[in-house]
């Protein structure tokens, strides 16, 4: 974990909130850039990254990975259904919290 990186409380909150929506969480772990919430998914690695915006204490960025379809040896895996479902659940968790302000959603 790098100095100035925050988001553990957010990652734990997201993991707990997503569980109430039926999302199976594998782990929450620190990364150099913030925190990672791993989601159980049999077909490809699926996770949410979150961390504070550079230099900010109370502004955060969350993203879903993979951000694009993954390619294997002989076939391409369409990750969109799983990532869209997870993105929708993530949005629902954040939007339901009255303390979340300025929620912006982009592709």
C-alpha cells in the first residue's frame, strides 16, 4: 500500500453491500493503487478496484475489471454480461447510501 492511498473502509463496505445483493465475494486486499474486491467467477477473473482520487481524502474512484473481453488461446470470452451485472449491483449499493454524493457513472 502506498502512502496517500485510502479506501479500505469503502472496499469493505462494497463487499458487504454486494453480498446482500447475492454477489459472492472471494476477498478484499490492498494494492499499490488502492483496494481490490475479488468476486467469485468461474469463467474469468472479476473484481472491483477502488481507491481515493489523488490528493483527496473523501473522493473515490471505483472500476470493474475486466474492462474489456478477455481472449484465450482459441476463443474470446464475452465478459460483458458478468461485468454489466456487477456494475449494476455496484451502482445499486452506492446509490442506496444517503452519504454518497456526486455519484458519476461512466463507461
